[in-house]
C-alpha cells in the first residue's frame, strides 16, 4: 500500500492504495465519484477522461499513485458556483448526448481542447475529440455544442 | 415552471396552476429532461451501485473455440486473498438451466442446450467456464488466473459454408448437424416462371460482415438478495427489464413475484442489451447461494467475446427484370450465422429481413430461403436494424447493379419500380400492407439538397480526365418495418411473446402527472418525448409530467425497447391512457359543473360547458376534486388513474431517400465521404431535435459497417478484433457533417401518426455508401467491394478488376 494525498473536485483525500490501482477505480470505488465511467480497457474510448492539474487524461491509464500531490477534476467538479460549465450547458442545448455514457469524458476532453485552442474550426474539433468515442450521436451535435461553448467562452456570439 | 413547495399540500394546489402554454408540445424542440444528471455525472449506471458486503464476480472464459472440458479445479482460487467462493459449471449443473431462445422459427429448429457456465464442452472463445467471487474486482480478476482447466481440443467451425458441408465437424454433436433451421418463404407468383419471362437476370453474392455493437456502457449486473423472504432485486444494464424478469424466473425457477428487475441508467444498447445473458443468471444463482449482493461488470474486451454480435450473413440475391427496367421477381438465399448458441432472438433476426428484401418495389414473384448455421463463434442476435439493414443493403446494391446492366440511371430504375404515393395502402409481394408513404416527395427533396445533377456532371469530368480521385454517388431509397409488433403476427412467426406495450397515467392530487411506461429507454429521450405526448393529451404543462420506467415494481407491465417500437407502441399507449384519464375526468367535471357530459368540451386542459364560457374546470381542479372524493357522481371511483395496453394493428413503415457522395483516391484506396444527404419520412414527429439525433447516430453506425467495422475470426476461431484497438469504431474525425431533412406522411395505423426512427439511419446508410464507392470505381470495371470498404479492399478491387480486364 502506498499513501497518497490527492485533491479531487476541490476536496483533499488521504488514502492508502495499492500501487496498481487505476485512478478511475480510485475515483469510483474508493471516493464514490461515479460520474466518471469506464468504457474500455485499452484507453481507446475516453469515457473516463478527467483533468489532472488541468490537463485531460484518461483515468484508466493513470495510476492513483500518480495523482499523489496533484489536483483531479472530474465532471462532477466542473460546474462552479452552482453554474454549469458552458460545455455542460451547450451539450444540453445542442442535444449532444443521448445515452450520456461518453458525455463526462467528452466534455472533459472538449474543455482541454478549448483551453489549447479557444476558437477551433470544425475540423480542429473533430480531430481534437478523436480520442473519445460516442456510439449514439454520430458526433455532429457534439461538434455543434463545442462550437457553441467556444463562442460563449471567448465572448463571441455562438455560431 | 410551477415548482410546488413541498410544504404546500394538496388542497391549496389548485391555486398554483400556471396557465397552460397554448403551443402544442408535440412537434416542439424541447430540450431533454434526461440531460441534467448526464452532463453533471449524477447518473446511476449499474456499475455505480454498491451494497454493504457486496462481492464481485469475475468470469474465466474459454481461450479455445471448441474443446472438451475434461477438468476444472477452482480450489487454487479459494486460496487467493479476498476470494469468498469459486465455481465451475458442475457446481451449478443442476440449477443453472439453459439460457432462453424465445424464437423457435420452425417446428424442427435445432435448439441446443445453453448452460450459463459450460459443463463438458466449450463452443466459442469467451464461453464461460468458471467464476470467482471476491471482495473487490481486482482480487476476483487475480484469482481467475489460478483456476486450472484441462481442455481437449475439438475442431473449430468458423466458416458457414464449410459448416454445412458433409462430414463437417459439429458444433453440437448431439444435434447431428450444424444446420439450425431452414425457413422458406414465397410471395406472389412462382419465381422461376416469372424469371423465364425476364430479359435481364442479375445475380450477386453480398457478405454482411459480423459486427460488434459496442454500446459505450459495458454490460453490468448487480443482484441484491433478501434471504429472509427469498426476494431478489436485479439491477442490469439491459434494454429489457420486463422480459428479463420473466426469463430469469423461467430459467432459475425463482418465483416471478420474488424477482424485481431494475434497468438503472443504461448507456446505450443497439440490440446488444436485448438479451438474457449468462452473467445475469450466474450472479442471481450466486447471490442466492451466498445470500450476499453480487456485482459483475464486463471489461470491453471481455464483452467483445461475451456480448452478442450482429449481422454475419451470406446473401445470394437475384433479380429478374424486363429490358425497360421493370422488376419481375426477386430470389434470395441466405446463410445466417447463429454463432455457437441461440440467444434470445438469434434465429428470428434474419426473418425480420425476409419481408424487407422487396423493399419499396413492386414485383410479381418473391422467393426467400434462410438457413441458420451454427459455428464456433460468439452468438449473433439483434443489432440496430436486425435483419432489415441486411435486406436493405442487398436490394439497394442490386438495384444499382441492375441499372448498370440496363444502362439506366440508378434513380430511374428505382422510380420505375417503386410504389407510387397514390397506391397506398399497398400490399407487397411479401404480404405486408404498407399503410402510407411518399417516395417521390422524399426523393425529390433529397435530390434537391444533394445537387444530384451537378455531382453527376462533376463525376463525368473526373472520369474523363482520369482524375486519380474519383467521385462516386450512392443511392438508397429504403423502407423498413418497425414498431414491433402486432402480437398476432408475432404469433404467426412463432415468436414466444406478444408485441404490445403498456402505459399508466397517475393523476396526482396537485394535478401533476406520473406517466408509467413499459418502454425502457437507454438514450432515446423517452422521458422528454412521453412528457410532450402526455402534456398535450392532458392539457398540463410539460414540466408537470414525470416519466417512470425501467423498474418492474413501479412499471409492472412492459415489453421494453428495441425494434424502433417505443414511440409507435409505447408512446401511443401513453396517448391512449391519457384519453382514458380525460374520459373519467369528464364524468367528474360534468357532475361538478352540473352539466351533461355531452355538453362538455375539453381543450388545453380545461373542461367547458358549451354555450357557457364561464362554467369551466381545469384538469387539475378535477384531479383535486377526485382525490378529495367529497362530491363525485354515483358509481364513480375516486381515481383518474388509467392504464392502457397497446397492441399495434400493423407494423409501421418509415422510409426515406439517402444520397451519398464519396471521393475515392484510386492510388491509395482511401474513401472520403464528401456529402451525405438524407430525407426521412417517419410520419409525425414528437420532438424534431431528438429525431435528428437518432438519425445522425444511425447514420454513423451504418457508415461504420460500410467503411470501418468488422469482427474477424481466424481459422482457429480466435476473435482477432478482440478489443477497441483492433475493432475500429469511427471517431468524430472519420465522419462527415450530415444534411438531414424530413417529409411527413403520417402513419394511418396509430392515432399519433408516428412511424419510429431508431433504426432508420442505420438501415439506409450502408448501401448508400457502398453504392457510392462502387460507383466511383465503375470506370475500372469494379462492380463490388466487400465491406468494410477499407483502403486495402478498395485498392485490391481496383487491381483485381484490372487483372481480370487484361486477362480477357
């Protein structure tokens, strides 16, 4: 067992974990942060994407011990002051989700994309979320939602 | 929004009713009620569920496609840390029963025993051999490795045609054959007689590759037992909580009333969760044996072996026509791969296609035969469209081939043969009566949006200039049968249940409404759409409606969600149940208003007396008065609650015209979709935004079959595309922006005029894309490309056509 201290969605946790414990299982099974789901076992689907110190990572490919001393943000910590993040709002308004299983990871990946590139065009969005699979939407409304959020976040009228 | 303060109770509630919005809810682009929890991570997936003392099950699976199991020793696993129990098939041989197949398609169909845990023999890679139950998921997975199994290899049976050959090794030696069934069907005149009159006969073989549904949420099940009373609550990532409850009772002999099945939030299905799986039975049996809650969650790679696959057919199809392009007859011979066992509706899937090969076309004769074949592979079953995409692909592909044979434009050949809008209702050669449709209108709109003539002109230029990047145009004018299904028809096809759906309306004292539905959504937006239907029918605000589903205790009757049936059957049931509420409320209102029922009008939530505009009661006032029951008419029970069970009178027949333009780089074989236009006619629409989402997702899956996905087995029966690394599910970067539109020809067989949309995009798009790829390559002498049309396949098609050409 290894002692870790990690901040998850603003709360500091001290825990003893097996060195092999995946971050996503630490979040889900130990902390009850079940908003982040697991969609595969090969890091292809991106459903488990969270932010580690502000950068998107697939939490199935990070060990819990690697989060020691770091800050993790999940979909459950994305809203602030009771207000949804513009991406959460845009996914709702543009019907960018159906079953919603990929949504937490898709939103966290999109947030990282918009931090790197606040005004991506459609191709840049499509390439930017390549690491996140959705089986329901055909991606079109997801692209629309990310465009809308990018407009709102950079103060430009949504396209 | 009129939010009720919990402290403000019933008798004051009537004062708080907001004026109803006059805009009809049906047809409105309402944002989904489902989304708030999904975008904030407050979802309850099955794998989220935890109980005190819960144990985790892990499954040891066969690494061999076919083998005798001569020894299983689970005892080493029991020595591993955290392990509570471990079992082999022999430990459950007397109580595990056989997984159910509800569709014995012929009286002599071969139905093999299907034990949840293999006892003597394994028949596909992934067949369950033993289980471990441990205190956490890591401990369970670790302990699997210590279980000792001795296998005595038997020959794999991978290829369907080889499986049917004389002296082929048998998947089930006790059945004496690998032929599961042969199902013949004919319609109209004798095919051979009609063929004799034909000027042109076109014959093709198409292969529907095996696909893996890949719902984003892997399957999971949690069973919580209450040993004192013998009750069990089963939480499962399933599309079919009601069917599952019945089937688990039948398989395990646990009395039906002791079982409660809950489908919590379910992350997609596409048919893969329309089943009764070994792990659902095993967790239940182990929970009973140990008296403790048990959880099992599949890993993605495990699911690729253990969750059903789709498609996998070899289609020999022949059309006979006159030289002016008039179709005379159609003959289809199918081989359908069942896999190693029959799952819930495995043998019925190709039969759903039997009625769809003739599609939108008129003809004199139709002959169909399907052979179901056992192989040592993961069982197949329903995958989005289930039988209808396969049929639609074959007919739409061969219509293009017929056009080439005749030197006609492929749209012209279709137009010449389709049922015209003034011919509805039309009984097809396959015996179905299509109630309504307008293929001309959908096609005209699609051609306009697509710019068909301009693209043909560009294609001609590129052909002439030998452009290395060729343009191809693909057409698919599809229809489908959905809204499964009239119970009597299912009976005539030997299906084991009916096709009805149930709804209940609970009018609460405050005038708020609970809609209970037997449909079980997993992404389709039923909560929003059913709220819209009920809001209109009852005249209450959209926000005042709550929809309850997916729990056999709170929604006791249901046939669940698949086959684009939810709206057409379940949504209509909601509408009809609302009508019963209004009928009851009208009697109460008439009494309170001292008028005769016949003098009452009901509109937008208000009962008014004809000629006395001031005498009025809202539905909420009537609900409260009924609850109080102080002054009800003689003989009226104090409840407006109503139930309706809808058994549809016919299938519904959505249709549409899909047009695809691809650019194919003939030097690399790489295909890019340049534009995709579809105009679907799904009748009346409850929520256009939800419909667009359904169409987009369906297109993505259909395009995936055309260009990207294939489950591949090697000669030894190993699934070589056993994870998302090797099985290519398309990303956002692979797919184009779709142009979608609709025409609206209401269904005449239900009061909402709706037809269903869940499968339309998938059914229509695969042939549109492949027709486009082949069209691009016509100048090279290519007349088919096997799916998926990968760069390698396209390049090889060009090369082999060139070789054939030079050999001639």
